[in-house]
């Protein structure tokens, strides 16, 4: 799949190309390129927007360009008969080029960032409490570490499942 810089991608979009953001909906809601449609990576193969666009140029992007590069073959397969491109550097490069983005500061932080903040806070709290109160609090840090390890090995993150039900994430449950 061909890679284009953000300015070349903008030119393709202005000529009628379909811009597809392959990030998750929570990432897209917080910050996005104007006019981009959100088709998370796991739904790209069955997305009607791609199946109904024979011959139309498609430009894919993610945040940094890593997800699109790593999944270029799947993205190309999901857009048969269409010229398909990947934005080099993704949304980050788009912003560095001074191109417009839509930001919604009221949207909740991306779920993965919430997990990182919560896990880091709990691990730190366990270490501080173990140092100041009782070594038994090291179990809290160990529990969080074990949960992260299980999430990495299995793809199941109990903390993410819990956080998605918090009141500030109402829009994510949508």
C-alpha cells in the first residue's frame, strides 16, 4: 500500500477520496481529522462504507501511522479495486503539518489512557502505602501488575471493562 504525506493526503481528500480513521471510536471522538469516518480496525473488513466505494480512492490513518503500517495488507484487502493510501505519521504528522483537526475536550480520555492512569496510580499507591504503613500493601501493586500481564497475554482487560461503566464514559457505552 502506498504511503502519502499529510499534504498529499489532503489533496486526495479534496479530490473526493474517502478518509478512514482506523482508531477506536473513543480516540476518534476526542480528536480527529475533519470529514474522517471512523471505522475501527477490527471492523474494516466488513465496513459498508468500504464495500460501497468501488474505484473510489481511500486514505487510511491512525494516530501515529504504526497501526496503519502494521495492518496495511488487511486495509488493502478491505478496499479491493480502490486506490488505497496510508497517511505517513498519521494524525500526529497531520497536526505537525499544521492541518486542521477537530478536538472535543469534553470527550472522555481514550479508554487505554484511562487504564494506564488507573493502573499506574494503584501501583504507585500500593508502593507508597507499603513503604509508609505496611508491606502488605505491596499486594496491591502485585495485583495490578498481574492484571496488566493477563490483559497483555489474553486481550481481556478487566480494568477497561470496569472503567467503561464509569459515569464520565457514558458516551463510550453509546
